[in-house]
C-alpha cells in the first residue's frame, strides 16, 4: 500500500508578503540588535520562528467573530461565550480573563504564595517562575531526569518524578507548598508531554498532602494529542475528551490563549474553588481590568472562544504537530543534534552539542540563533543559559543542562515549503558551525533578561562577518 502525503487542513484566503533580505543587511541588523533575535525588527526577518505565541493565523470564523465584539465595559456577551468554551473544553467553573498568560500567573502567585513558600513544578517556565519568585517563593524542579537529556527518547519527558516530589514535600513541609505548578506540555524541555497517568498520580499524591495542583494549560491541547498517540488505552479517545480528563486532575489553570487557542492576544486564570476565584476577581480589577474582560477587548474574547473550539479538532492538531515533526525529521535525517522526541510546538536544536568549541559562558545557544539569522533570515530563539537567568538569592548564573535554540512553528501560518527552506538553512549553519563565535553581555537586564539583553562577539567574528568587526571597532 502506498502512503499518501498529508496536507494542511486549510487553504489560504489572505496573504502577507515576506521578503528575503541580503546577507550584509542581516549582519548589520543582528549587530544593531545586540545579537539578540528578540531585538530584531520583524521586517528584517524572512521566516519568523521566534515563537508560536500570538503568531497564529486566525480562521475566517474567528475574523467574523471579531465583528461580534460586544465592547461593553461590564458583562460583555463575548465573556459569557468564552466562559462557556472554557467550561466545555477545560472543565473549570470560574473564569478570570487576563491580558495574556503572565497576567494570570501574576494574579495566581499573589493570591496563593506567602513569602518563604516553595513551589515545585515539571521544569520551569520563565514568566511563571519569575512571578512565583517575585511573590517570595522558591521554585523547585521535580521533572524526571530524562527531561534534561536531549537524546532520551522517553515518550513523556514532561512527567514529574514522584520520588523527588515526595522528598521535597518531606523536606520543606506541605504547609509551605501552596500549589504544584504543572505544565502540559513542557516548553523548556522541548515541548514534551506529561502522561495522563503521571498527572493523575501527581494530583492524588498532592491532594493526599493537602497541596493544590495548578495546570499551565498553555499547550494542553498539544499534550492531549501526545497522550492519544502514545499512552496505552488512549488511542480511541478524542483530543477533546483527553483534554477535559487532564484538567480534572488540577484545581485550576493559568492559560496563555496566544498558543493553543489560536489568537494573537489574551489569557485566563480558571479555578474550581469559589473563594479563591473571588480573591482572584478582586485582584484582577487592580492589575488587568474588570473581571468580565481582564485586559481583553470583547472581540478578542470572541476570537478566543471560537479558537478554543477549533483548537481541539483532530485534523487541526494532527497537522499542526505533524508539521513540527516534518521539520524535525529533516534535521534528524541530516544529523543535526536536536531534542528528541520532537515536541509539540517547536524543534529544539541542541546548541551545546553543535557548538562544542564554545563554553557555556559564551552562550552557545544565543550565538547559534544569531548565526542562523545571519545565514538565512530565519529567526529562532535562545532557550538555555541566557533564558535561565541568575539565582535571585545568590546572583550566580543558572546553567541548565539544556542549551537549546528553539525553532517555533506558528499555527496555520507557514507551509511545508517554508519548513524545507528552514531545514536547509539550519543544515547550512550546522556545516559552518566552527565559524560561530561566542558572545558576551554588553547589557544585562534584571528581569527576564533574554528579552532585552545585548551582546557582542568575542574574538574573531567568523560567521557574523564584517559588520561585527566594524561594531567592535566603533565600541558597539
Ligand atoms: O506570553 P504569555 O504571557 O501569554 O504566556 C506566558 C507563558 C506561560 N506558560 C508557558 C508554557 C508559555 O510558553 C508562556 C509563554 N510563552 C512564550 C511567550 C513563548 O514564546 O514560548
């Protein structure tokens, strides 16, 4: 039997032109951006794989929904549509809308954390941990060891190590642990899923010790797809059924609607407990907006409600994750070191394995992302030492085992041809890897430094070219 090719389950109705820039311009652009891809202008980018956050293409139904925006200050009908979509697909009773995911993390951290508390989670996410630390908590990573090994083929690298979690609870005491912060999928581990069985075991253990479980549901739909594909006994269930089941093993969730839910802005906090929800509603008016819009316009809430319904459709999830796998497979076939198995939202290049001539203090992942841009105009993102930041107590740089560059695929935006060009670009840089120079900080912000930090090459500029030399001569 011959296998047929798969194709995207949509056709294109509106196009946005993009153009290839020339190499000299890109050398200058990355120098002016301090070798930080976050500081590039998007006009200087050819294929933008910086993030899948807020970069999805909305459907015709979502755009039609934008015209149904009810921009009343209070009680917008779009809020009630969103509330219904969240109840139907995630199962939480109380919905508090926020402008995006970190707005929800901020409110949650403030209502649950007392300074001196401890929060454990399956690896960490930058904004999530930053809010926990700002509220006075210490974060502990209790993910399984395989998650820190890019070569491990474990099907559920997002799983919690229950032994580690149990030991932590015994050490710090359940009374100082207001909640567990459990992500599905785990972004920093490479978009890796947590199994339903592990999630259930974590929930049962946490509840036996009086600790809440809060899910980071940002990419939980993608997690549900991996559960369907990989977990024994789940193959005949729909993604929507599995998603609801996953959420049952949590007391609430924070959500960035900018990923799974196919919108450009928006998020929410959802809780089962009425009293906690009341506290959250009280704070949301201080930081985000009234509790029936939380920083979103009515039309944004409508687009998200429709996006949630579209996000759980099997065809959509299959092709979305299939496209990521298509790119990952091309890179693996060419021998480029990547995190395995390929995750849900991105292909992660293993920069530590690729740039073996660079020590961690020279930020190999930051340098590799900058080099890929110079070489091809493809924009990726560092996920390693720079993203990890410094320990807030000691001020020492954290050095995570994973030193990665993330090629993040926006949903419904690029075609397979864009994936082919991306793969060829990465393979070209991989061939020239010896020419990638290391970097040092010229500016290091205090919070979430990866967004705004600036760097310069150290030693011979290699792949960064003449512009880097001119920059060094001018003291840039
Ligand atoms: O960017 P926000 O504030 O809507 O969401 C924050 C956030 C929370 N959790 C997880 C797992 C995320 O991935 C996340 C945001 N991620 C970004 C911006 C990304 O590029 O991955």
